[in-house]
């Protein structure tokens, strides 16, 4: 494990473990005056960065506008779990995209991880990428689901090792009594997400993408050429990409109405001894349980336990994230009671009603593309979205983009102010059902 010297938390990033252990990052200028480009990308997270990279690799001139810092949003704060698959229950879309379409989507969910792998390897991005992941079963029914997942992976020709674990084998993966089984997947893993985003920003810049930070888009004039306005500048472009996910807000109410922003929270312990870390996660895998408000956790490269979970639909963060998350960690690992929490933070997950990433273009403005609503499983899917948007904008027809774009997505009822409380009620119902 390579412990990294901790730099002071950059003022503009959320004060997370990631910000404190990030690689040196150049400040990119704020947009002033007018820029002209083939494509303007809004949002400096994985969606925006990867779309920009894919487009620049295809010869497009690209301007990317980020309201704060590259990686400021969910991309720089997440659990760092790189897990196979996109969406949830893809068979439900067979009536729209056919069985072949469903199979292609499932294959794309596997490809999505490979895109991250290739990007990290090809551009030598220093982001602590580590292979190994395990789904944790909370109840016997979960294990049946894992067996089906494993069979499906085999039928898709998945080339990585997967292995079902029974209750008595769980200690080989996690030092807790809570779980009745698991599914190991050596083709999924974990990484330092902010450093991946910063590395990708560097790649984008080297490919000629013009990156601007502190450049919140305030208004968009739509038309055959879009004009994108920030406080001090404008971008004129033939094509616009919106990659703001849960942070889109009022910039495009049509798209933000299809995404519910839900808070998820992470604590990072102080660095643990090699023995302590080994006792928690002997194979250094990332893990997730199967509950509606799931626990997800892993070790960092400097042996902290990064323990994440919860899903707050109320729109309000807990007052003290550490006090809120610590009991959840202690339910899993009671013996960590004496361990200090060094960092605590949260971010917004963008949830869609059917949990399929929303990748498409606006019907009434066909030169405006978007990718959003990864429903808490976006590390891989954002990279796939970037590739699909790159292909679609460069005119490639009949590919994966068309499949995603065909699936309709519901607008949440209740408008901007009511949709989160309504969902909070719905989720409470699901949690009660789970408990009793
Ligand atoms: C706490 C947490 C844990 C998570 N854990 C995992 C995990 O372990 N594995 C996993 O696969 N997924 C995880 N996710 C989900 C994953 O992080 C997201 O799906 C993914 O990062 C979304 O990337 P994005 O680029 O679409 O959005 P973001 O990274 O949120 O980026 C959107 C950007 O748009 C910018 N923006 C917004 N409005 C404007 C504007 N008007 N002008 C300019 N810029 C603007 C924002 O500043 C922001 O930087 C987690 C998310 C959270 C919050």
C-alpha cells in the first residue's frame, strides 16, 4: 500500500479524505470573453470529462465548463467502488429495446468497467486502482439472487473470476458476523475517484480540451448553434452536452425533473495498522450489502476504512455526518469503537425512476445531449456514457447510444419542492417492509 503525503484541503473541494489526499491539481481559469468550439460540455465530473476525452480523440474542438472545481461533484467524493453493470433489472426494458437490446446493455455494463481500466492503464493515472469486489448477502434470499447473477455473467462470457460464498466462508472477505453469504467478482474493484477525475482532466487537456473552472453556466440560448453563458463569458458551439447529474438544478428543468437528488455519506477512519485492516477486509475488496439504504465500504491505499451509506431523500444533510454514520459502521465492526474518524462528507446521488442511466438527446433540441441519473452506480456508467455520447455526436448510428436513448424516463411528480419528500415517504415504506 502506498501511503501518500496529505496536502492541505483545497478550499473549493468538499473537505473529504479524497481532497486531502489528492494529487497536485492545476487551477483552470474561469471563462472570460467568448470561446467558439464544436462542442460545449457542461459539468466537470466523470460524465463531462469522459465525453470531452472521447470527442477530442475524434477530432472535435471542445470547451468544458465546471461551476466549481474539476471533480467537485459526486465524481470526486464517491465510495470509489468500481462495480460491473449498469441499471437494475434490465429485463424490464425488453418491450422497448427487445431481448437483443437488453443483452447488449448487459454487455455494455461489463464494458463500462473495462473503459475505466483502459483509461487508467493507457494514461497511467495514479488512482490506487485495486481489483476485487464482493456483494454481501443480508438474508438467504440475496444469495439466490447472487447465484442468478453469477449464472448470467457466465452466459455473457464474463472473463473475470466470480465465486459464490456461503456464510461460513464470509470471514475470508469481511471480518463481520452480519452476512450470510457473498458473491466475489474479481473484475470489479475500487479506486481513488478524485484522483481519477483529476487524471482524466489532465488527459482531456493534453488532447486539446479547453477546461474552465469556477464557470457556472447561468443561461443557455438554444438553437442550431447554442450560446452558453457564464457570469463573465460565453461559449458558442454547434453541440451542447449536459453532464451535471444531481447538481443540474434549474439549468434545464426538463432534465432535472427526471432525477432525484439524494444525499449519501462517507466517513474515513484514521489509518489502521496492517493487522487491523486485514481483520476487516482480508482481501482488500470493496463490498456492498443488499439493503435499500445500503452500507458500502472498503480500505483506502493508506489503510483507512472508508465506510459509506444511507440515502437521504429529504434534501437535508445530517447535522453531524460523523455522528450519523459511526453507529452504522459499529453495527458492522463493533471493535472499531475506539477508532478515530478523520474525515466525514457527503454528496448527491442522482436517482432515476427506473434506475437506468439516462443517456440521450433532447427531442426539441437535437443538438443537445445529456447523461445523468446513474442511481449511485456511476463510476463505470459515466465512462460508458462518455463513449456513447462521443460516438453519437460524431454521427455513429445504431450503437449503444440509440438503445439507451429509446428508453423513456418518467418525470418525478411533485415538482422541485415536493419530489424529494414524496420519495422519502416511499423509501421509508420500503425500509419498513425490509425490516418486518
Ligand atoms: C457519496 C457518494 C458515494 C457514491 N459511491 C459510488 C460508488 O462507490 N460507486 C459508483 O459507481 N458510484 C458511486 N456514486 C455515484 C457516482 O459518484 C456518480 O454517479 C458519478 O460521479 C456522476 O458523475 P457526473 O459527472 O455525472 O456528476 P458529478 O460528478 O456530480 O458532476 C457534475 C458536475 O456538474 C457541475 N455543474 C452543475 N451545474 C453546473 C452549471 N450550471 N455550470 C457548470 N457546471 C455545473 C457540478 O459542479 C459538478 O462538478 C456515489 C455518489 C455519492 C454522492
